[in-house]
C-alpha cells in the first residue's frame, strides 16, 4: 500500500495524517501543488504510482463561492476531474470527500447515498460536479459525503459560537436548518475500512449519528462549556446570507455501521481540542 494525500493542512486533512501515521503516506499541501493544474497533478501521481489517493483538499467557503465561482469550480470540480484521470492512468483508487450541500434540502426524510443531486448554491454545485466527474471517469473510487464538519486546525461553527458567547449574553442562531454535526476526529478514522476492507466502490455517507439544528447545536456548545449565553432561535429568512443553505441536509447512512452520536463527539472536542475552550478553562470567561 502506498497512499498519497492532498490537503494535509486542512481541518480534515490534518486528522487524516494522524490516523494514517503508521501507513506508508506521502502528503501534499494545496499551496505546494496546484491540483487544478492537470500536468502538475499527473506528474505528481504518475511519479509515485500510489495504490490510494485521498483528496481532502477543497474550496469550502460557502458564501465566498458565490462571488468566486471560478475558483470554487477549479478546486472542487476540475481538480477532481484531473485527479480521477490521473488515477485511472495509474490504476489508483481515489477516496474523495464531498458534502451534504449537493442536495437541495427539501426532503423531510433526509438523503440516501443514491438520492439525486440538486444543489442550491455555487459551492454545492461545484462539489456536485466533482462527484459527477469522478463517477464518470474512474470506476475505482469512493466518495464519502459528510456534513457540518468541525475539529482542530480550521475555522468551524463550534469555535465561532464559543468566541461569540464570550462576548455576548445572547446569540441569534437559525433553527430551521437540520443536519448532523461531524467531528473530524471521528470521521478521519472512519476512512480505514476504505483502505483495508475492500468495500464495494461507490458512494458512502459518514457523519456522527443523530440530527439537530444550528440553534440546538449552539445550545449544546454553551451548555457543555457552562456559559450563560442564551441562544435565540431565529429563521433563515431573518439571517440572510449570500449562499442558500439546504433546509434538511441529513445524510442517511444505509451501508456502514454508524459513528457515535454527535453530542458525544462535541463533548470530547470541547474538553480536549478547542483552543477557545482551553482559554476559557484558564479563567478567560464571564
């Protein structure tokens, strides 16, 4: 086995490096190799002939993608196309991470792995096109969709709420968007069966178990850290943003054992991994 990882310094990529530290692993920073440069990518993959390529690199600024469409599609779609073609040339298996935002969020039941894509934002459209390219080009692939990701080494909702809660007695958070918060320290080890268990190729959903909304997620954050901040429930229409969000982006997992409940992962992150929490625990709290 010989693994090549793209996106090592991202929130997920850094945890994948920790998970795979005992594997034969070579990594690339997105800044060190332009993955949208077809020739450079082909050269990198062909020279190493990896058995597995893991793509954790992505353009993830959901609102920014609305005004930086070209960049979003280059990284999230064209680069995936290049990677798929390079892996086909070297007979490598490609493991690619995608998102719940490829769906429109209108399903009350959530989305199975085979549900049709219908993104409502530029970010979602760019990730959906990347999935389509990979599906059409490379038979030997895994697409792992996840949602509401948080963890060390990256900007995320949990740290944002903690930072704001230090300064405010009330926070307004939407309660009509539903999904599954997912801890990178739970998601990263979940890649191991894709490397070792010869799972059937195709689409998989991997999130922490259970669903919630953003307001309830925020309430759990301040409850665990024991802050007195009150979370005011509002509707999406009361908090307009450049990109539309799916109302219900719950990813239904029909293929693999479930990961642990989302609130258990959150509790571990808040007590062990959050820099904001560490500062609060040293007395920087109200």
